[in-house]
């Protein structure tokens, strides 16, 4: 895998891990193959601000229809976006996406952040390589 690609991804993930300080407690979420952190109402604004700064694109249930096809397909695989849910995307190239999800809970007192990578060409960039790298970056 291209070293420059991995370095750019590590920088983005590292900024999120370090910038969140004690706000985030990251755990691996096997359901979506992402890192997950729950945030209380007090941390929600800070979490969303960080996500907006770190990711290149933002989508919600209304703007998703304008997203590139690969992003719309990914959102569909994740169950779509409901009102209040956000999807953040950085496309490192045509083959690899860094994805952030904001899912507020029904009572709006807590929310979940999920961060993951997606390879669109697993023969060129194996998903297992990306998952291993994410594990290193989020468990520092």
C-alpha cells in the first residue's frame, strides 16, 4: 500500500484521536467495522466541530442525493441517513475513503461517532490492511 496514502490517513485519524482527548473513548464496533465512541450532550458540539474540520465532505439526509455514487452506495449499506444523522467523507483517492458518522440517539442526550475506512478496490488496497492500520492509530 502506498506509504503517502497511509501517512495522510494516519494524520487525519491522529488529529481526531489526539484532538478529542478524554472526550472520546474509542472501541472497535464489529457491526460496522468502525471505531466507535459515545458522546454525551456536553461533548456533542465539540465532536461535530472536530469532524467538520477533519473531513472534506459533509452529508445529511437531505444532501446525500448530491453525493458521488460511491458515497451514496456506502450510506445505503450503512442503513441510510435519517434526520439528524451526518456522514463525513474524505476521499484519499478513487480507491480509499475515510468515513465519519454522527448518529444522535433518540433522546438527543447522547450520540455515537463512528470512524472507518472503506476500500473500493480490495485487490489493490486490502480492507484488512486498512483495519489493522486504524487499530494502531486508535489504540495509541
